[in-house]
């Protein structure tokens, strides 16, 4: 298992796409944080970039990599190795390499230009988002053998979590504007890892007051230590559930 993990990690980290991804993140992070006089404004700008770019790269790159590694996976399965170890090693190798790229590209400038508590929260959230969308990518690849369909599913899932979900929430807010549904917004937020991550960062930057009464509700539920624990447990469940389903299906899949 360790050999597979090491091979996958080194193979991915030497990939030109991952190197380019690291450089682009670094360019955006250094330029955004160095040009802004206010650290909070710089982090908010960088947050919007991270919450769009990191999930997209994580899910697309992971999907394509797994499909391109089909022959390698079949070779490993032919050896006396447990399928669960093979799948977990691939997942850990992809996750760790993309986390490493994110930390080098965006994490270092965030640590240098921001306060420690805000910097650690943003880096931690970025790492969770990376692993979550790698897990979703693994589920997409195991659903269908067709590479084009798998990539299409991954793109649709990214569009849903990044754009369409917020549109549905806004639609519900307009439809039920006369009713006190702010508390239900908390439940809806937990159904989207990107929105949940955004709320955690906004609360850490102490700009929840800009969100009005809804911001006060979020601060009440997510602002305490117990709320943070529940939030990170929800993020962890977004890793465990998709990857767990893909692992079950991979064990039974006829290669």
C-alpha cells in the first residue's frame, strides 16, 4: 500500500498540470494579498478564487487521472492485493499531492500576509475542499466506464455545488421571503460543502454582520466551538460518504 501511495504521489506531483495549478494559485495569492491594504479584503477576494478553482481542478484532474490509470489499476488487481488497499492508496496519493500543491501555491502567501488564526482556517478549509472533490471524482469514475460520461458527471457536479445550488437557495429565499426561513438556511448550507466552507471563512473573518439576520443565525450555530466541530464533521462526512460508496462499488466491480 505504501509503495502504491508513494508512486501515485510522485507521479502526480511531477505532472505538468499540477505544477501549472500550483503556479497559478501562487500568482493569484501573492498578487491579491500583496496589493490589498486590508488583509480581510484580500482574503475575501482569494476565497472566491479558491472556492471556484480548487474544486474544479480537484474533481477534473482526479477524474481524468483515474480513467487514464485503468491499465495500472487492472495490473494491480491481478496481483494478490486487496482491492480496498489499491483504491485507498490511489485516493490518498491524489489527495495528498493536490493538498501539497494547494499549500505551496496558496498556503504560504496566506500564512505570510494574514493573521495566524485566519490563515490556518483558510488553509484547513482549502484542504478539506480539495479532498472532498477528489472523493466525489472517485465516485464519478466508478459510476460509469465511459470516460466522456465520467468527466461530464464531474463537471455537472462541480456546476451544481459551485453555481446551481446557490441559485436554488436564492429562488427559495425569494419564494418564501415572508416567512422566517433563516434557520432552514443553516440546514441547506450543510448540504453544500462549498457554501459551508464559505460560511466558516466569513465567520472567521468576522464579516458575518454584512450578512444581516442570516449572518447572525450562522454565527449562532457555526460561530461557537461546538458549531466548528459540527461543521468540520459535516465536511468530513462529505469525504467519507462519496469515497465510501465508490470503495464499495470498486470492490464489486468487474474489471
